[in-house]
C-alpha cells in the first residue's frame, strides 16, 4: 500500500477481507509509514514508495497517493513486475493516462482502477435490464454526482492544488465515476460534450483539512483556486442518446449523491448511491422499487449479493468485491467482465480533457476514442 489516507484505509480493509497479507505500507515519510503500519495492520513500514516497489516480497501494489504521484509510481510498479491497483485519475492528463494504459497492456500484469460503484448489485441489475432490451430503445440519460465537503471557503484539501490534484478537480474526482458508471450500464460511450465549469470560491484557506471525512477550520493563509467546484455537461452518446450531468462539490446537504436515470422507449431505471438497496423501475403503467436481495435480481446482479434483503450492503462491500475480483484475475490471468482496468482510467481522462476544453471554448468537443 502506497498512501495511507482515507482511501488507503478503504483499500487496506478490502485487502484483508480478500484474504491477502498487507505486506507493507509506504506513506509520505519513514515516520508516517511506521504510524500507518500500526493503523492499517501492515507487516512493515517502508521508508519510501521506491523501496516498497523494489521489494521482492510484494506481489501487488495499491497506489492511494495524491494524484500527481499516480503515473510515476504506477509505471515504476509495472516495470518492477508488480500487479497494480491504481486510484484515479491514473494521470494528470490524457497523454499520461494513455502512456500508463499502454504500459499496463504490455506488462503481462493485472492492473485495475477502483471504479467501485460498478459493484452495487442494483447497478448490475440496471445494466442487465439495459442489455436484455427490457428498457426498449434508449432515449435519455441524466443524473449527477453531488457533494458538499468543499462548500465553504474555509474548506480545503490537497485536491484543490492543481499541482497535486490536476487541472480538473470536481469532474476528474467524481464526475469520472459517474461517466464510467453510465457507460458501463448503458453500453454506450459519451461521444461529444458541451460543458460549463465554475469556481465558486476564488480563494480558500489553507486549513489543513485532510480529506472528505475531516472538518476544516477557518483562518490561516489563503490561496487562489484554479480548479472547478462544479460542472454541468450536456452530451450525446455514440448511440444517439442525449444526456445531462451535474457535478458539484459545493452542494449543501449532499454528502455523496451519485445518481442516474436511463430512460428507454419501454421503461426506465434509476439508481441512487445514497439509497442503493433498491432500483427504481418506471413504466407508463406504473413504477416499482426492485429490492436488492436473493431471488429479486438477474443472475449477473445476484452474484454480488452477499447478505439477505433487509441487511444493507454498502460502499465497503463494493470495494471488497472489486479487490476480490482483481486478486482473482491475478490468480487466473483473466479479468472477468466488468473489472475496471487502466483502459477505463484512460477513458475517463479523455472525458475530463474534453469537458475542460469545452468549458474553455464554450462549444461542442468530440471525445477522443
């Protein structure tokens, strides 16, 4: 494990659930690595990421660092012959993402990206209904991903710094998840976009807030903000479907609302990550809430049901399933359908690039294939 913040803790838990050994952790210094060793239950604290990657006892490297380190560390891990789990964005730009995806394809190693929202059983049910033709001809896709953890000018995080997080923040950070999910469910690709972005606070306090789960304090040095707090996107898919997306990290009261609706000529399905135990299904004759459980879902969705209905599954369960499938692919050498790879990470980097270009030019932009 390289990186030991919020998402590193999520990875570490799923590693243990999968039955693997957390052989070592590397944080930002030798001292922090030793602290992280105790916090995460790792066997060893490495003095540096480079030392961890070079260790012959490491089979899989999980990269959970700030964004600017993803590309160099991932390339080093692949070159060292390690399997890889790399947080997104896999690089700060599409060119770097393409370079990493190509390295992954030629490495002979399994390299995945945690688009973990794919692993909700109700998401898989939505996908199964689209693929079966149950919805009819797709006509409209819309939704959003809303958070409020950067609502105030006193809220801060390393992601705000373009040098660490990249030239896009809200869209690259959470809009990428929505786009990956909607392409996964619909089977169609976003082909062109017209977008607008906005920075709601021209300056933020350097408050030292560490992540989504940490409250920020006011005061201290202020810095200019260059990355967007929100984005709105109108898009068309390669199948001719029109869609809209709203992404925001400044929406009061919204903690982590990822939701979408896919509408067809016969029926529609809607998913809400804050209420993931049911899938909304709409028809002209009426609506129903399809519960997550055994015997209520398609077989490809039921495969991800781990508890009987009425016993809620959540984000941790999705991440557990993602890590377990990654490790299974390492064992067999064959990724299963739906396992997100570096190619999917490259895809979202290209979408981010198109959104930023459209916001700059205020026109339609084709998304590179």
